[in-house]
């Protein structure tokens, strides 16, 4: 679930070991790992060593989360320095965010490094790993950017049965150690409130897992029922805070106001909220993106989910261009500066935009969570929000990040309740 940054053992002292991470030295309990020797690499949670890790894997994780850049005040403008300084204690104005979004060259790198630094200082040694199971690609909406829109008659549609969904969740929890899973689908009324509530209840009665739903706008009663059934969080992006752009992208009477209404009652119901927007939508300006970021500041979601728009075949926006990776990274860094402890996952769309470097660069700009697709292989290609979706190679993240260990669930529970509270 959570991956901790590896530490290296300096000296074993009985059931304890002196370890080092960067310049920091501290003592950990090695009761669970009596075979630990000097120089070994370990993963540690709350002072307890849980697992040995091979040096090459430790180095890979360390490299992904490396921080090695300190802004040279001679090479950035006074305005840049004063905005970064201000972000440490106060919200930013639209103008200031626009300034940061427009940075280039050294200032841009400095902004990303500030995002990384803010993650390091506030979240320290954790990267969270979540999974998503996409259980139906049927959708009653016509979102112009989305490959699942109902007008796409070429797409072969699938629905997972109640039993299939439960089985997948249980396998992800029991075999791989996932502790937080998102159940996602198009907006599909086939799954009635009763059916989804039964699924959630059965899962919750069989395994310890946090379930998030990402099923679109289903109304207040639906979500109240699912909350009672045991769902913990909702992933629902507002996509763009520009009302007229939202209306253009969502025909059939969808409105931004209704999205915000949903987010508001979901928050009141005590759900953990994951929301965010698309970066680089056709017609979206830099000022719009700054407003999207300000919207995050006013909503204060526990998780901020943003990703690049990727043109999808069989949609009206197929001929459009995706944004530059740098723009998406700048958005992540600014959100991190303003929301120091929020969970910011690296979206699959960002990994798709740059399969080689996307994940590392997003983490090094302030993101602190990864989302792996766990949809059964036979359905995966059919969940085609956009083409060539990135297939995460889990190693070493999955290998070491998902402790099959009760304590990591307790730790997550404590963190989530802190984040919600
Ligand atoms: N139906 C649900 C969840 C499924 S869509 C809902 O509407 O909330 C999940 C997310 O995929 C959307 O919120 C959207 O931001 C993203 N998405 C859809 N099409 C995309 C595209 N072409 N490029 C990037 N992201 C896309």
C-alpha cells in the first residue's frame, strides 16, 4: 500500500539497528527480521523494519524520489522567489499561479524542484500505491474527450458481474496486499444502488480494504446508501472549472454546478474526496488552469487527481493535441506547494504521455502516490478512455510497496482519518 523510502543498516545492535537515510540516522526495531546484517537495505514503517530490499531496487526507489536541486537565487527573478516564499504560508492569487505556469528553463526546473522539496518535507518517506479496477465501460454520457462516450458505437462493451468484481478485489488485497482500491466505471445505471451496495458490503465483510468509487454523478441518495454500505471515498473530477468550457465538453445537459453539488454533499457525508481536472483541454487557457488550481484550494480535497488530456480516437476531439508534459508537471508542483499534505497520484494519463520519464518526473515534481490498473486483462483494452494507456510495470513498486501486513492497514486508517478529520 505504502512504500517507504529504503534505509541502510549501519549497525545491528541486538533487536535494533541503527539505520541511515540520506543524512539522517535513527534506530529501528528489527524483531521481525532477525537475519538483518550491517549494510542491508530495509523498508521501515513507524520505526519497525518490515522487509529487506535488494540494493538495486532500493537504489531505483531512491532515484525516483531523489532531491538534489536547490534553487540558485541568482538565476530566478525576484517575483519567482517572492511567489514561492508566499506559497509557504498563504494561498496564491490567479496572477501568481499564471506566473508559475508560464515559467520556462531554469525557473521551471526550480518550480518543479520546489514541489519535490515540499513533498519531501511534508510527506517524508511515503509513496502510496493504490489500485483501480474498471468494472464496466458502459456509459450514458457523451463527454467529448472520452473514448467511452455512449456515441462510440465501435467500442465492445463489457460489464463485470458482482462475483467477478468481488473476486478481483479479494485477489488484489489477499495476493498483492493492496489496501486502497478504486472501483471505476462509466456512468452505468445497470449497477443499481442496491447492487453496488451489496458488492461493497460483501467485500468489506471479507477483507480489510478502503474502497473508493469512481462512477460519475449518481445523486445524493445513491451515495448515502453506498456510504452506509462501507465505501470510504469518491473519485469525481470536476474536469474544468470554466463553466462554458465544461458545458461544451459535456453535452446532454451536464453542468458544472451539478458536479460541485455532488462534491459538496459527498464531503458532508464524510467521504474522502479525490477530485481534480484535465490539463490541456482544447480551448482551455493558462488562466483557466490557474482557476482550476484555485478551485482545488477552495475544495480542499484529500486527494488531488489531475492528468493531461489525451486525444482519443472515435471522439470529436481526436484531431487535437495533448499538452506538453512540462505543463502538467508545473501543475503538480503548484498544487503541492499549495496543498502540502494532499495525496497527489501520478495519473495513468501522465504515464501515457511520457511512458519513460512521466512517473519519475511527476514524483520529482511533488506527486506522492501511484495508481496501478488491476482490471482483468481480458477487459483492460476495452476500458479505452484514450489510446495506448500506460501499463504500469509494478517492479519494484508492487514487489515492495504492498506489505501483506495488518499494520499497514492500521497505518492507512490512521492517516485517512487524520486527512479527513
Ligand atoms: N465515469 C466516471 C469515471 C470514469 S472516467 C466519471 O465520470 O467520473 C475517469 C476520468 O478519465 C475522467 O474523470 C476524465 O478526467 C478521464 N478521461 C476521460 N477521457 C480522457 C482523455 N481523453 N484523456 C485524459 N483523461 C481522460
